[in-house]
């Protein structure tokens, strides 16, 4: 059994940074240390834990099974220490060097991140973000062990210990190429069902449009399923296909691409875009600050 008194806890900070970056030179720059110092720390960890931890491959440094099992608990422990040393009841965004890991779809990435980064530039210049793809199933374990800080998206029933925070309400519109389709006179349900559709899964097993159609014994022709909105929007250009998009994103695309928008001819109310995180992270003041900031500064966009 390892004696913690003989363990250099600074090695855990380096391990956490290596697991995030998978690159010795980037970690050296991030921690203001030399590359040999980072390599030496990794070798010490390998010796102490009797495991290679990170292995050099043609695809970069890849973690071992042990490294992956240690990543979440060590990251959570470091965050808890930081909270404790800050007095447990304060957080200073101006001086924070926190890096948040957020899982979301490209909807939130496009609609929110440009404005969020601009806001952080003056309010919290040291804070950084990693954006990851939102999986179809709630990533409960990743949220609880600290591999993810929060997720932004549309969620159904949530597992225990996952906390939901209301964020945005979003409408849906239909995007199309006006050179291929003429929908200027309006789009009714019959015409909508007769069109060829692209469905953006967006981290979901089933979309709200198809759930409504199922409830009403109707169906549409989906010729392509894609995980992201950006690809779908480009694919309709030059094709007689349509894609249903969140309005905030569609409005941005309509200003950049040769597409037009039509109202969705289905009585679907605005859907909720929520923030979810682990209820075990309630004492993480930096995370609570980020969630509060998102709610206060970005719900009006």
C-alpha cells in the first residue's frame, strides 16, 4: 500500500494536465515547466504506479487502462483541493485558470460559444474550454468523475444524481435551398411530409419532429441522418432536401449560406435546452459560477 506522505502531490497536477492534453510540450507550456521536467515527472509516476500510464503511438500519447481509471478521481480531488484552499466559499473568475469540459452538439457550439468566449475574454481571461460531442445517452459517469463538467442539450428523463438547470427555449424552422425548392408561398403539413428530409440526430435517439409524427400516425422520408447541423445545412445546398433546425442556429446560417427558412407546419411548442451536471459537484464554485453566467448572460440571445 502506497504511503501518501512519501508521494509528491505535484505529480498529480502534472498527471491531470497530461491526461487532458496528451502532449508533453503543451503541458510544459501550460504549467510553465521545461519539457524534461514533465518527462521526468511522468517517469516518476510510471515507477510509483508500476504502469506506463501514457504510451507514445502514431496517433499521439494514448492512456493505459490504469491511467483512464485514475483520471476522474484525481481530477475531482484536485478540484476539491482548489475549492478548499480558496476558502470554500469564494471564486475569482479574473484569476482562475480553470479548464471546463463541456459536451454539447454543434448547435450550442455555434449559437453560444462565440459570445461566451468574447465574454470570458474580459471577465475570466484565464478560463479555457474543451468542447466534446454530446453522446445519445446521458454521460452520467463522465459527469460524476469529473471527465465532463457539464452538458448542454435536450434531455429526457435523467438518471439519479444528475441535476438539470433550465437554460433556453428553442423553436424549430425548416431550412432549404431556394434554388431547388420554392416554398415562398408557405409550407403546409402535406407538402412538408412530401419533401425529402435530413435528420440531425444531435445526441438524440429520436427527435421532437418524429415523435410528434409518430403520435399522429404520420411519417416523413428521411434520406440522410447526420450527427451535426453544420454538415446537414451544407448538404441541402444544391439538393431538393430540407432540414429542420433550431431557430437561433438557422438564423445564423441564413446570414452566411444561400439558404432560406420556412416555418415548421407542426404544432410543436418550443423545446427546452438544458444544462446538466452531477449533483455531487454542488460544492464546485467555479462550475456553479459558469452555470449562473450562462443563465444570466446568454438566455436572451
